[in-house]
């Protein structure tokens, strides 16, 4: 009796460092000449290149976001941060200790609210503006639900001195990924906080006793854990993402990229980025009966990039 093998599909990154370097140089010059106002167009051009060089089954992904959309979001984001920072500075200049404390609390509360707002907005924008073979991704989460989830998780993490952190991280991933769609394909995150806590404890402990050497294997474990717990569902069929990245591969990737960037004084960063994308994606496989010919468009367009720009200013990485 023959054993039926699980269908496997693989992602691939086909970009090259010289092309990305030329994009970086143009972006750098135009951003400098425009005193920073070109930044949204610079970011859009980099994302377009990275997406269109990522391939699945012979077809490239596309990023449809534009510099104009991101510029509008950029202006709104600057205004929001300007107001918060203005409140903080005004309180400091008052010289009144009670006003200084109140200003600091308003500033911190504002940042606490901005984080889930930025994540929510960035997810809606980034997913809506991403497509493959004309089928768009989408995010269906609600800001109010994410806000409550984030504030509750943040408070629990503070009062448990960080112990709740892994459960907080997992709960956010479950919500964000669980509300992500790719046409008629649904996403789900199956990780558990207890498993992540064990991973953190063992990773930190082994990193300390090996004087930092194990940190590369720890990073590899976290990458694999995040990817391996992503599950797709299509018409009742379950499909899983699997990462087969090894510690040795990640060690070589990190060390070589570090030397590339250091010895080139940062000029070779595009080659390091391309190298990282190629290696990481070459180790990611889609295992299961994912019927790419059965994909249906289900998501509506969303063009407000405010959340994307706020997340960028807060240095929040989105998926």
C-alpha cells in the first residue's frame, strides 16, 4: 500500500543586492534633498521591490501601496506625535511638579493607546495592499477588541513582573493572525504561552552559560516557533507553514551579515538584506493541500496608511 505524500510548496526570494542598493541610494538622496519628506515614497519603493522578488509557485507577490498614501499617513502620524510631545514639553516648561507628572502620564498613556492603534492600522493597510496573482490579503480585526486585548495583556505583564509576557505575545499573535485572510484562505495561530515561556527560559539560560554563543540557536528557535504555529484553512483543509531553519545556518547568516555591514561601513546593507531574505525564505515550506487555483477574492481595499507610519515611528515590526 503506497503512502500518500503531503503536498509541499516553497517560497523563494529572487532579488539581488545591486538592485536594492540602487534603490537605497536614490531614496537616500531624494530623502536628503526633500528634508525627509520623500521618506514615504522611499519606504514604498523598498517594499515594492522586496515583495515583487518574493515568489510562490512561479508567481510574485505584489505590494500596491503608494508613496502618496503613505505620505498622508506620515503627516497624520507626525501630527499625533507632535501633540503628545507638545504636551510633554509644555508640562516640563511649566516648572510645576504636578503638571510635569500629569504631562508624563498623558504622554505615556498616549503611547500605550497608539501601539495597538498602529498595529491595527498597519495590519489593515499592509494586508490590503498585498496580493498574489491578483488575490489580495486582508485583516478583519476590530480596533476595540485589539485595544482591550493589548491593555489587559500589558497590565497583566506589568503586575506579574513580565511572567505573563509569553501569554501576552501569543494572545496578540492569535488575534492578528486569526483575523488575517488570503482570499478565501483563513489563518490561525496555534502557539501556546506555556511553550513560549519554556523556550524563553531555556534560551536565556543557555545563552548565559555559553557566553552568548547559544543566542543564534535561540533566535532560530523563536523564528521556527513563530512560523511552525501558523496554520492555514481552505475549504475545510488544514495547511501548515514549516520552517526548517537550523542553528548553524542562522549562525552563519548572522555572522557573515554582521561582517558585511561592519566592514562596508553600512554600504553593503542591501546585500545583507537580500542574503537574509533568500536564506530565511528558502527554509519555509507550505505543507498541505493548498489549492492556489481555487483562491477567491474576498477582501476590500484599504488605503489609509496612518497606522503603517505610526508603527514605523514606534519601530513596531508587523508580521
